């Protein structure tokens, strides 16, 4: 895998996580039941965590290590 392809993959994942945050947050704003709203906001927070982890991922593929070097 090329560094550029790997970078694109990570950036795509970050974008998808943000879309999930937005989706759950928007739904939470539309429901009246407190327990449903709380669950949706919890989902949004979980997606924020995923986004943060993806954001910490390297943006390039390291060269494979060679034993003995």
C-alpha cells in the first residue's frame, strides 16, 4: 500500500466518523424521549472517540522491518 493511499484511507475514516457524530447528534435533537436522546448522544460521543483515535493514526506506511538490521 502506498503512503498516499493509506493517508486517503485514514482521512476517509475520519470523515465517516464525523458524519456519524453529526447524524446521531441531529437525531438526538429531534427526539423527545430522554432515554433515547441520551443513548443517541452516547453514540455520538463514541464516534468522537473513534475519530480521535483515527486522527492519531500515522499518515504514512512504515517500511517493513528487516530482521537482523
